[in-house]
C-alpha cells in the first residue's frame, strides 16, 4: 500500500474513532439538569431541561417543554407521574397474554407514587440495533407500557435518579462544595513521574546504558509532554526511545528496547492491579450485583493477558520450544534482521536481570495506585455513586483502554469503557464523562510541565529521517542537547 495512503487511513481511523465516541457521549449529556418525559409523537422518553431547581422527591417539575407549543420551547410544569426514569437493564424477556415469551428493549420506567420501584410500569419496544441506538433511530413501532408482573424474576438492581444531573451543575457542585477533593486529585499525581523515571533508569542500567537519573527524569517529562499531543498515550514513547538511543553509541537498539519494555511493564502492572482488585470484588460482592459480573469479566481478561504473557516468555526463552512452536521461523523472516537479533539479545540480558524486572513491576503498582486515588478524589467531588473499592477495578481498565494508540488521548475509547463499567452502579453518562475527563485533565496538566524541559533543552519530536538513524548502533555525529 502507498505509504501516503496508509498514513491517511490511519489518521482517518484514529480521529474517526475519537469523533464517533466523543460525539455519542456529548449527544447523551447536557450542561443542565434534565428529566425524561414522553414525546407525544413517538411516545418514547425524551430528555428536557429543568427550568428551576428540583429534587427527585418533588411532586412537580418546571421544565423547558418542547411539546406544548409547536416549534417553540416554553416553560411548563409537569407532574412527577408524567416522568420516566432510566432502567438498569437494556433488554428483558416478557410474557405475552398467550404465554409466549419475547425479548424487548426497556426504554425506561414510568414514575408512579409508589416508593417501591419494582411496582413501576416498564416502557418497552422492539429491540433496536447498535446503529439505531447510536443515531437515535427506531423501527417505527409504538412503545407499550407493561406491568412488572410480566417480567420473570423482576428486580431493580440499580435505582437511577429521576433528575439527570448536568455537567454544569455537577462541576459547580465539585468546585463549590468539594474543592479539597479536586485539589487532592491534582496533588497526588506527580508521584507517578518520579517513580516511572526511576523505573526506566533502572532498566537502562541493567542494559549497561549509563544515563543519570536527572537526565532520565528530563527525557521522561519530555515524553509525557508529547503524549499530550500525539495519538494515544504512547506517542511520547517514540521521543523517549529516540533521545535514549542518542545517549549511547553502541547500544541504540537496547535503548529503544528499554522504552518498549518499560511500557510493557507499566501495562502489565496495570493489568495485575486491576485484575487483583476485580477478583477480590468478585468473591466479596453479592452475586446478584451486576457489578459482580463485570468484575468477573475483568478478572478473567486480566488472567488471560498475564497467561499469554507468561506463555510468550516461556516460548521466547526456551530454544527448543521456540523452534518447535515455529517462533524461530517467524523471527528469522522478519525484516531488519540485525535489529531483531539485537532485540533478542536485549531480552536475554533482561532474563539475566529478572529481579530488576520484577522490582520494576512491583514499583509500578504505586504509580497506578496514585492514578486510582486521584480518580477517586475526583469522583467524590463530582458525586459519583461508586464505592471507593470499585474505583480500583474500573479505573485501571479505563486507563488501559486509553493506552491503546487508536485515538488522540484515548478520546472516545476511555468514555466507552467508563460507561460500560460504571453504569451498573447507577452512574449516568454525564458522570462517567466527568470521571474520564478528570483522569485525562489531571494527567494533561502535569504533562504540560514537561514543556519547561522542551523549551529549555531544545527537544523536538524526531523526524522519520532521525528515527531511521537509530537503525545502526554507530556513533552519533550530533549529540543531543544536555539540559541543565
């Protein structure tokens, strides 16, 4: 494929994923508080903005009504019993009058004057496709209101609030009522840069690449700065690999590999922490809790990743298994064989220094722990209905999804996983969006401090020609700048 065409396709895919994901999230959130009322034409629940402050317990709500006067939005009062509330399940199986069962989509629950929500009627319709849900389309059928008695083993697992809190009021509440939580969310984060710099320095030292800890910290911060602008959260690794390789004349491939191994160790530690927390939650939570199922899925996924990693290392380091499995055959047919062999030599060095690798994984746990604690403080500030323990399950998965370099800063991808993992706890899309934005913004704020070193040291993102120079372990004619 033409290199230029490949570049265009990658650009379109990355930004397409980001735009599609963020677009869907934005279309489902609001700056203002909203409630659900029935659209008189489609009979489907439609969000309308509140015109005055209200509480879930109120009997009447003043809203900006779009259906009273055709083509106009006017303030109108609606009774509590005219409202709908989001259901904790997308689909369910109901029994018809003739005893037949069918799958229906649950559009919402009809609010009635009964404190027991299991008595609230369900508004159901023909299940829509994913694309219909994304675009807001339907089959043209008319929803029907059914009694909960038609649903087998019906139970309310999560009670969603009648009032969907908007991003504006949520942010005002956080800054006005819980500023201390926001300050803590910001202040706890810098420890991640200190630990990751020491971790990378240790991995370089194992490869006999001498770089001072201060220099390692500077390049680490510069890489963090460029992560803010390059796709995914791995873009700055290219810059780190480039400047690390420029520090040595004979071991450039080792320097590049140190960055790759450093990234892998970070991801593995994230998987281990998230999987451990998910396993603990799974065995200590109530089995009927929908979050328990999510925890089980996260635990199994984490175990699978760790298992595949261990299997891969066994195949790599055992020459007999490497030959029998065909891995040798694949490796010997890869392009740039000189670099492949040097990369294998680097992996052999790390095998000899396995204690350093294990220690690097262990010291990474506090890094991700700091991110979880930061997100927890932000969640408390924004009033998310999540227990502190569940953050240790959800946040690692959300952050891990953002590490996939398929969209700028994991845009759209992080939001998808945040909604998926927190909705079972009654978290609205607006609240999930606030959580992911807090994780992203706190990191970006501290990443931007790396710009100080960029300006002071004259660092720049390496061009393709400069990256190509790293293919050979030869002395460099133009050594990189040495920031003070």
